[in-house]
C-alpha cells in the first residue's frame, strides 16, 4: 500500500545569509501551490543545525508573511485533512471581511492587493510566524511524530522562510 502524504518538501532555492562559529542563517525561497498547504521543513532544520556545527543551542524557523504560519505537529494525512476541513468551516473564505473592504480600509494598501482577510484571521488562530526548537548534543529535539511545518493560509504564491541556528560546538 502506498503511503498517503498531506505534506511536501519545499522545492526552491536555499541561500546562506550568514555563517560563522556556531551561527548559521539560511533563506529558503519556494512557491506554494494552494490554500491550506503544508510544507515540511524538518529536514532543512536539521541540516542547518548540523551545518552550524552546534552541539547545544537552538534553531528558529521564521516566516515573514502575515498569511502563513510555522507550526510543529504531526504530518499525518488524516489529521491535516481534518484541519483543512475545520479551518474552512471555522473561518470561511466567502464571507465579509473588513480587511477586504477597500471602501473602508485605508492602511497598508498596495496596488495589487489580494482579497485575503480570511487568511489573516486564520494565521492568528493557527500558529505563529516562528518556532524555536532546542538542540542538545547535536540533536534537534523534536518528538517522535513532530515535524516543523510551514502552513500557507492564503493562495499559491512565492514565499520564503528563514532558518537560523545558533549555539556552541
């Protein structure tokens, strides 16, 4: 039986932004494909911690986008499909959001503004823009089923994530 997968690995480019004794920061540029998509960054988190050559420290994963989240949870297809169904029921796309009412809204507008009030509300309820995981004896301390997941709560578009490891060797 083939294993179902509700996540995928990030496909894009990685750029080292900084690297010195016990510190490494990488940017990952990639494209999302759909709303409520999960992309698994766990392997990259471990690779950056290893490349920083830290024995004791931490790794922070950060998204600079207000309609995405970084979460730690199980990467199991049934659970993630349950999440998608419940987030759609709880915060539907097709209702009124004042954020999307350009007759009222006067702040932080740009020419090609997306209609995405639902995604901003979802982000506040779903997670955070970052997570930090301890590194002890060179191991990123995640539970048996825990994965570091990027969650796209808006539409398919270009995204980036920063992975920053720091500690002592």
